[in-house]
């Protein structure tokens, strides 16, 4: 396969034979037929590969996961029902009650709640850290029961860039893997595995689908982390699983151990499977992803430059701007561009931000992000509505912050929409 991401996005994962469908077929079936009881029994014992029930695996899903895996430069992958499910599986596959992990405090609010509230109820503790701290300060948060480190390539909604190599060193110096959510950058603009990340997650609902048509998630394993070299930390992978007659994933499946366990154990028990129909939509999105990401970044750069030049704007965060604090990290990890999402504040604070949003005509107020159409959200009024301005500041989200997801429209039309909205609020 070509080293070009453009070609990989079109041709990886599914290679039709003579007379086969050119596009990935949708296997819209819950179950599969086998000739003998023994044939099916081998599948349940993980002694043979194949399909028997879509709650665990489906061919459509596997072809699409293989394409995304190739784009990320990984070894094995799986699809999930949502990005939240992907991040939950990624952590829970190696953590159990009594364990601890570290996550950047700048991550998406839904993930923050999953880690800090819901998983805490399961007996798994998460320590949130400032991702800009130096390595020696981050090391102080490591505990004997720490099992992994988690961050986002580009944070949502503050669009900060994770120093992947710094966090990879933190993880590997302590014998644990680094997990990175690559939703905003996509493998088109950053491949975290090349910088030392071990496991990549995605909300495929965002840029990968690109058209607000399907909810989904994915996990891609690099296959690089040596579970047996750190076997005392990861008993779920390195000791026998009694639900599969004493099988040990790391010794039986080698580099495929992590994804095999996530599929055979977590997907079996939690059932957060991607639907084949939605996987098909994701496949279509992946084919055009490189072209769309280039346009998203180009449009966002123009919008960010306009905002930075307008006196009515209090501040702008976009790593493509040379004045942005994350510009150097963006050049290192995302040299082709970051994403189409930026954030800014309108002078006048929270109320001015609300009046600005209500005055837009082309851009749409929506909880979605990373879509073909321009969308925006005011966290203080929407996703973080329950917090005071002081609490918002503690979370790193100013009360005037607007998350602006630049779409694929003509950039002049987007800028003109912003101009007329600013003119209306004075």
C-alpha cells in the first residue's frame, strides 16, 4: 500500500476480488450460519477467526477499522458505538477497581466526566494534570497503581496541542502505555503513534464522518507496547481469563492482545458495537477525509487571521496563528495543519458572546463540532451551563469562550457572517 495518506484513505482495509463489490458491503445481519457445532465452538473459544454475532464483530466494521488502522499506522483496530465508548474501552481494557490513571485536565468535558465521575464509581481513580507542566512535575502524579496516561492531540474546546513525546516518555519511563484521542487532528494531520503513542482513540462522529450522519468511535492499537514486560501491572492481559478457559491474551495473541481482549471481553459484555450501516457511512467519510481536512484547515486559518485582526475580538486561540502559544507544538506534530476548530472571545464577556451567536445567519448553534457546515457553541451557556464564571476559569474555560468549528463553505461567506454579527452587537 502507498505511504500517501490520500491513497490509503481510498484503498486500505478492503481489497475487492474479481467480481466483488467495489465498495465495502453492509453485512446487515445479526448472526452467521455454521455447518457443525464444533465449527462454532472454536469461535467461542477464540481458537478460530470468524463471525457469529454482530454484538461482538461484523465484517463491515472490521474492514472500516482496518482502513483507519492503516491510516494511523497501527497494528489492529476496532469500531465502537461512540467516541465515549472508545475512550471507556481504551481505559477499562487495562484498568480495574483499585487502579489509577492520569489524564490531561484539558480534555473534552464528556470524557472528563466519564473519567472523574463515572469511572470513579467503578473504583478507578483518575488524576487530572496540567498538560503544560514539565516532565519532572508530571512524574510526581505517578502512583504504584497507575496503569496509563491519556490526552487529546488537540484539546476540545480549547484547541491546545498535546506534547505527545513528553507524555510518551512519562508513560514509558513508568512501564505504562500512552493513550491519545486523535479526533480533532485525524490521522491526516497527526499520527500520534509515530511520536510514541501506544493506543489511539477517535470519535468518528466528527471529522471522519464529517457530515453529522453517524455516531461512532474507534480504537487503534500500535502493537508496540510490551504487556508481558510489564505483566504485573496488567493482569487482565497477562494472566488467564477464566471466561475463555484460562486463555492468556498477551501470550496467545501477541501484538493483537489488546484489541482481541477489548473485542472478546468488553464488547462481548458491554455490547457497544458500531452498527454496520454507520460503519458504512464512516467508510465514505474516510475516503474524502484528506481533501476535507485540507479545506477545513485553510478556512480556519483565514477565519482565525480575520478574528485576530478585529478590535472587537478579545482573544483568539488557533495553533495556526504564529502568535499562538501552541504554534511551535503544532508545527512539530501537525505540520500540514491542525483542524478547523478554533475558539475566541468577544469583547463584552459572556453576554456579548451570546448576542454575537444569536446574530449569526450562516453558522449554526449546535452541540456538534468538526462538521462540513460551520457550527458554534458557547460552553458557559450550553455544555458547562451549570458552572459559575469562577468554576469555568478553574476548568480552563473562560466565560466568553466560543467554540467555532469552521466548515467547508466559502471562507469569505463565513467571515462576512461574522462581520455582520459583530456589527449588530456594536
